[in-house]
């Protein structure tokens, strides 16, 4: 028994006095920590350089930037000063488009970088002196917000043009895009498309054939805009329906059109209803209501 207790005490003493090995972190976030000691036998340093030296490949654009290092070989500019809320942005409508630019940007902490950005959306103030741009930054491989007044150089990567007035350029680019063209169409003819959607959704859903009829109608009314089928399809899939009161107000506006325009519109409504095997009572009443508002007859 005494021998057993002695052995037990020796084991416990060995465990307590045994030197501990340095713990190696398995969750290193290089983007937010300082660079490890520059030694070739330092595995952490090798992994760090492997992380930063790789290029981010995308199918949309060729990335030409290089990671910048100072005279001592230190990587700099690896952390952004986030711009959200850093500048008081007064009002402005939001525009949604997709195009690529290259910018020389100086953030609120004075860090200057050259980046290529896929613009996703932007806002412009009423005076068109400032723009808030949100997009995918290829340098950071993440979404970022930029302000036009902090951009020192801007290049349209579609044309290679150097941009002087960024807010004006953004609006021009937007209205030349498929999303912008559809917005222009809606600014002129939103009553028509909303009534057509209302007719299509009287049975609580807007089927593919009904959407195709609405797209065909939209393209025929503004052929010079060359409206994108995909953009209109996305809009129709996500849009809701107007109220019965709004339906009536839209019909009042549409009744001011020419006789040919009104006949064409009624035919389109009937085509939408005709995609179903049977016409519901609500659909029949809606068509009759349109005829009465347009021509004063059933």
C-alpha cells in the first residue's frame, strides 16, 4: 500500500511539473493582425504571405492590382476605415445598377488605395455634389461603401474613360443600364404595368405566361429603350398588387389615351385572362370595368 501511494505521488508531481508547450492558434485572422516576424522558418509568416500574395480571380474582370509593401517589406493598407456613417449624407434617391470602376480612394483616416469595384447601388444628393457608392471591392473581397468626394481618380472600366464629375457619370451609367431603362419605362407607364399585374394577380398569382404577355406589351411600347427581359421578369416576380381604389385611379389616367392605345390595352388584359381555362367572376368584372371607364360601355 505504501509503495502504491509513493508511485501515485510521483505521477502527480510529474504531471504538475511537466513543462507546457506553447499553444498554437488555429483561428488566425490575418486581415486584422500585425504581420508575423519575417523569418523563412516561421510557418505563420509563410502562411501570411501565401494569404496576401494570391490574386482574387473572378469571371467578370481581370484583377490587375498588387498588394503594396513598404521599404521593410511590410504589407500596408490591409484594413479599411469603414465609411458608413462617417459622412453626413443628406437625402438622395437610391439607384441600383451593376458596372465596374477603378478608383484611387483616400478614406477618412487618410489611407490611400487603388481598387477595382463592381458598383451595386448608389445615392446622389439633391445638389449632385456628393454620391454614396456601395459595391463589391475586389481588393478586399467584400462589400464596401465609398464617397465621391474621397475619390481622387475614377475610371470607367467599360470604356477606359477617366471620370471628372462622378455623380453625373453614375446617373448616366445607370440610365444606360438594363435596370435604368426599365426605371425610365416605369416612370412613363407605371399605371399600365400595375393594372396588368392587378389583372394577372386576381387569382392570387402571376404565372409565367401572364408575365410573358406583360413583357411583350412593355417592349412594344418603348422599343427604343431595348428593355431587358430578365430585368422585367425580376420585377414582375417580386412586385405586389395595387389596391382596388388605386386600380380605379389608374384607369382614370389611362382613359385619356388614344382609342388605339385603349383598344390595345384591353386586348392585352384579355390575353392575360385568356391564359386560364376559365375566367373568374372577378376577372370578368375587371375587364368590364376597364371597358366602361374607357368607352362608357360594357
